[in-house]
C-alpha cells in the first residue's frame, strides 16, 4: 500500500516543528542571560562584598558593652534608612563622647563608607582597632575603605590579617583576590579565588570560579584548559551565569577571521533568544572591535541602549566609541543628555572636559574640570594633572605648577605628576629641578620611557653627553624601534667623537628607511669628521635630493667638495644659495672660504668684505681679511 506524498508531508511537519521548538527552548536555557555585576566583558574590580553583609558575622570579638539593642542605635538606623545621615552621625558621636566603643566606631565607619567618605571611614575603623585590636570586622571594613582609596598595600595587609585569624573567611579571600587581579598579580589572584571557591557556596562560589577562570587566562603562560574548567564549574553552579558562558565562547574559537565569524554567529543566536540582554550586545561589540569594525560595535551598543536606556555605564561605553570614531559632537550631545538627567554626574563632566581639550577649547575644558572639582570636593590626581597640562598649553606656567602640586598632595607616589613637573621645569630651563623630578618619576616607575627621554634631552641641553647616552640607551631597551631616539643617540656619540658608534646607528636607521633625510645628513657629517670625504659627499648628495630646500645640507655638501679639492663645485653650490638669499651671512662666509681654499685670494678678500658690510662685528671675516692682507703684503 502506498501512502500519498501529501500525507507524508502532513505527518512530518508537526514533528519538525516540535523538534525545532525543543531546540530553541534548549538554546534559550543554555544561553539565558543574567544581569550580574561581575560579567565577563564588564567586570568591576572593586571590593564587591557590601558592608551590610558583614554586620552580623563572627568577627566581632569585642569585650565591651554591646550596643546592638540600644534604642539610640535603633534611632540611628531609622535615620539612615530615611537618608538622614548627618543626624545618625551625631548620635554615634554623642555615644562616643561618653562611652568609647570599637563597635560604635565601626558603625560610624560603615556610615562613612555608605557616603563614600573613605578617608573618614579609615579613621573610624582605625579608632575601633585602637580600642580593640582583635575587632576584625573593623579591620575587614578598613580594607574595603583602603581599597576604595587605592591604598593597595594597606588593603592587602588588612585582608591578610583578617585571614590570619579567620582563614575560612571567604569574602576576605575573594576581595584580596580582586585586589591582586586589579594589580596584575594573576597567580596570587588565582590562589585566592580558588581558596574562596573551596570555602563558599552559591553565588559567592560562582563569582570566585568565574574570577578564577579570568585569572587563569591572564597568568603567564595562560592556563586555558583550567580556565575553561573554572567557567564550566561556575555554569554548573549557576546555569544563567552569562559571564562564564561568554568567556567559554571566547575560548572555543581562535582569534582569527574565521573564529570571530563563528563567535558572532553564536552570539547572534544568543541575542535572538534573549534580545534584552545587554551583555550579549557587549560581547558582539567586542568581537567587532577585535575585527577593527568600530562603527559596527557602536551600532551594536546603541541597539543595547534601546533596551536599557537608563544604563549610565552603557551610555559611557557608547560615548567612548563615539570619541574613538572622532564623532565628538555626538559624544558631547550624549554627555549633555546624561547631565540633563543627572546634573551632578562628575564622570560626564570629566569626559566633557576631555573633549573640549581635544578640540583645543582650553578655557572651556578648565571650566568643566573645575565643576568636577566642586562636585567631588577635591578632584583627583589624574584630574589635576590634566588641568596642569591645560595650563601649560595656555602658557599659565605658575598655575600649571600649582595644579601638579595639588595632584602630588592627593597621590604622593604618582610618577606621572613628577614627570609633568620635570617637563615643565625643563621648559623653563630649571635644569636641576627638572632632573630631580624626572629621576623621582623613574624611581617610582623604573620603566618610564618618556621620563628617560626627557632626562636625556635635559642632559643634552647641559652638554652632559655621557649621561644622555645612558638615558637614550634605556629608552631603546624599552622601545627598540624608536628611530628618533636612535638618531638622538647617534648625535650624542658624535658629540663624544665616538664616530663608529654613531655611524652604526645611522646605518641601522637608513636600512629601515632610506628616505630619512636627517640620517643621511648626519651620517654625511660623521663621514666628514672621519675624513671619509667621498662617502660624506655621497650621503650629503642623497640628503639634498630628499630636502632640496635645506641650506645646511647644501653648505655641508659644498664643504665636502672643498675637502675633495673640487672647489669649483663647492663655489657653484654656494653661488646658487646666495642667489636665493644674498644676505645670508653663514653662506657668504662659506662662499668666501671656498675661494680662499681655491687660492683665489682677491675674490675671497672681496667676499669677506661683503660679509663685514652685512655684519660689521663679524670676527671670522675680520680675521680672514687681516690674514689675506698680510699674505698679500708678504707676496709683494
């Protein structure tokens, strides 16, 4: 019995549709996105454990009165809930006046943390520890405050002290791992995240496993298999962990055109399944950026904004891409939009100031940066450095120095600030002061190439060529292909009469770029000083071919012809120069000298007298006129 084709079709289609539906559901479950703060492509490396989470842990150890049930504390908590923080602060102070308490100092510090007053928080937690050095809750909270202040060593020390007494305190291990990660100490970070994962469960364990995977990818050499295992474990624990899924996807394909294309295809499936998940859009944008398609990355993030229009962080990512694509007006409009909604957004003002600076609207940039200072209370070392650079461009050098000094007060060990002060002092010919600042920048940042370069230039100004050589060599260790540095180093060797070393450098430069005028010109001079006149002539001929308008090169070439006893050729070159500029003293002196070397004393005398008519005090001309006249008298 034969079944009609139409009946077979009718029976198969529902099955296909059912299988397709099951497939899509499985994909949806597999790729379902979450809105975790620690996602793969937008992770915040800060202390992620909130202060509130630590309010009732096992780190109290306070042998004193417990104020937990005190009605004044209940009143303070009610005020905090209503946002009346100053009133709550006053209650804590009123208690401390009569009853010094580590517990109250700790709560006061937590109040300051809530207000992001990290300096005050540190003082309060320190006061708690003075009363009871074993009050490890205060030490843990102080580590959070130190971390917010970028006081890395102090934060690490406090976390380690907590761990020394409470090795099973998972959150201290986790936050310590984040600190190590932030400071590129990935092996140490991996150890802490692994320890956290072993001590905890649930959400914290998933976070730790995810960060363990990220750390494995950044150790040297990367541990990709271990990273994949950590991400997989995080997903098993928390199936909707988008960060881990996206990280696994990056590991799945190579970073080449084909790999990027396959990654995009999978990401687009994820986006279609859950179109409101902005992390998938971020991952797509990242792939486009890897493919140098910034415009497509921008459009992708703009699509994400349609789903999360109030996500300020996403808005800033869009703004950064607009700036990268030099769409400055669109970036300014986007920043102004943020400020319309949140007039106190300091980050938006800082970006706006950066854009004004790029447009060379220096006064507008300064005004905007000053708003940031007013909003934040004092600004930041980075901001004051930017303001200092603006003052330099406006030639307001005293204001620039004051700005840099403010930056130093805020961050004493900021190598960039010392570098900026060194450059400013060098511009003002304050060599000793400049040298001190630049050396301090290098002490703080031993591989600071720009600081070594400025130091080398300073030594050149002071004619301390040996020290300049050492500084240039350090720059070349850091940036071996820096042609301009090789050129300057060769000049130093020439000044030191180490012509062989200079010659080697010029030859290296010309091997890489045979159209480098300065290298041809300088090597021509080096050959001349070594009395290799034919090589000097050939090099200088190449130089004048490259720069036909350069008088120095022509004069040097004429001098080489004279050394080769080809005086007519030297005279011809110098005549051409004088035809263009008859009053050029340097050329006319060379012209007179060429006639003298050609034993044409009368013409030489006449030309030297022309030099005196142009420059009556010219010593060279006076000396040669006297010499020629004496020779003529002897000849008579």
